[in-house]
C-alpha cells in the first residue's frame, strides 16, 4: 500500500480538507509538512462542520496527526484550535497528536512585524493574512528562531533572544515602535510551554517507526503550488515551499516515502488576496461562481476572486510537483451554465505561450486563450459514480485531464465526505 501526498494545484482553497478527511479515514497517520495557521480546511462530517487552520485534518477521525518540522507553529493559536475542536467532541491527546520538537515558533513579535510591513507597503501589499508566518520563516532561515524544543530550556534562552531581538528591534525602530519586551515574551512562553510540550517529540523517529510497521501515511500540504515561494506567482506567494517535494524535508521522512502525489484541483479557479489571475471574471459569471461556491476564505473570511478553469496553470503545477493524479472538486458549482470555458494558453505581446511566465509584469499582462464547451442542465451534486453524472459533465472532466496531462483519480461532488467518485485509489497505486 502506498503513502499519499496531498497538495493544492492552484492558489489554495481547492477543497483539500474534505479530500484529506476522506483519505484520512483510511490512513494510519496524517502529517502537516509546511505552512502555518494561515491554512483553512473545512470538513463536513454528517451534520458537523469542523474548521481547521493548523491541525492536520486526520485529527477529526482520531487518526494519528502530526505537525512536522516544516510548519511554523503559533502555540497560542494551537491551544485555541484544540479547545475549539474539543468543545465539538474531538478527542486530542499525546497518543493521537504530536508536534515536531524542532518546529519553529510564531511569536507575538512576528505578528507585529507582519502587520507593520503590510500597513507600510501601501500599493505594494502582497495580501498576507497578518498571522506572522512570513517573519517566522525568515527567522528560521536566519538561524535565530525559537523552536518547540527551546520551550523546555527557557532559562538558557538569553543568547538566542539576543540574536532574535537584535534583528527585530532594528526593524521595529524603523517603524517607530519600541523594542521587544523580552520579559513579557519570556512570561508568555513560560505560560504556554507546558501545554505545547505535552505533544512535542522527535516526529521523524515516530514516523519512521510507523512506516516500518507498514502504516499508511498521508502527507497534508497547505495553500497551493501557485503560492509556492519558488514556483508561485512571486511575490504574491506564501513563505514556504508548497510543492510535493516539501513533504520529505518538512516531515523527516525521505523522498522515497512520499508516495502517490494527489493534486487537488477546483473545477474553476479562485484566488484570495493580491496577485495575477489571468482568467478572473469581474462580471455576473464570476459573481455566480462565487455565490454558488460559497467562496470566502476559511481563515480570513475574505471574498475569493473567481474565474474559469486555467489548464495552463494546473498543467504547470502538476509537472512541478510530479502529480500522479488529481482530485477534481466543486464540479457541482458549474451545474446549469449554458457554456463553460477552459483556458488553454496565453497571448503575451503577440506571442502564444503554453506556460505561465515567471516575471510579475508578464504575469499581469498575459491574456487567456479560451476553449468553449457546452454546459449541462442536470446536477452533479452528490454523485457517487460516473453513471450519476450528466454526459456533458463527463466530457468536461475528460477534457480537463487531457489539457493538464494528468489523470483524474477522484471527483468530489459536494462537501460531504462520501459524495466522492473514486477513479483510482491513491493508497493502492
């Protein structure tokens, strides 16, 4: 049986939560390997709705859930999320939940810096969630981060705080802010430390143990490939690598263990925040997609921008991440359209491109080339087999997989866990 790595193949918000939840019921461990609590995964199980930002989606099913070293962890956000889920009847303890002891922490000073920068940027804003994720990753790479393991050694933190505060105090001064209050920071860390440390352990070791025992491991990515700090629409990206290769470095298992790569793909395209969006629809069609798809960010509540399916972007994402198969989500949102469009290429200053260029100016200037197809009048909502789908909807799916050069493994037809058409089982292939 194969392990499975799940990534978003667009700009996030593709419906990963539902798919991971569906797969987690058949997995033995679920691992978050990058990002922070800027991710937003909504799970619908029966009448209950769970909204996760930091915790792996497997926690709802009681599956062993792990936050890997590639994640940046806000300990206060973690505590709040666990308390919220506990109130919904989800049991979370040291047996079914673990945090990598080498995981970097998001501190109040990171949230401060995130907000100060965005406010000062004016028209140069990149649309961060303001949760301190970017500054925390900067401190990790700058070798001045406070990590989970440091919470057990707070009395020996002076030299690390010297490095950290030397950096942040200079930045804060530039924004007209006072230096970091070190005493207050240590006090906050002392208060939260016991709560976090109960879950802390070398998760690379635990993962290797369960792997040797034959367990099926599900690696859960956050955001989407188009927000990858290297391969996304830079600088309108997140601060981590969101591609499938990060599953290895962000968890402590080698690349040979990441298994089947499942790319989650929405049947149309959405984006939250600033940045290029070639197929964006600022008309009644875009409005209709947003209303029918309930397109508001799980974490921020921000309205998502909507547009037609962009096969060029998804083909590029699938190639970069080595996607084995895709899970096509929210097909039902396209029900009832007389015509549907798919972007098959771009025009840029008289040239036709079959890829998305790297430079921001070129990205902003490309014009989509569309292929138009007949829509369908029947409903796809709740379908659980090909026989339940209108013929034209099947044609749309087939055309999508042709254009992105990647086969469809799953089709999701509603937020409900069981409303899923299984074409190819990721855990078997």
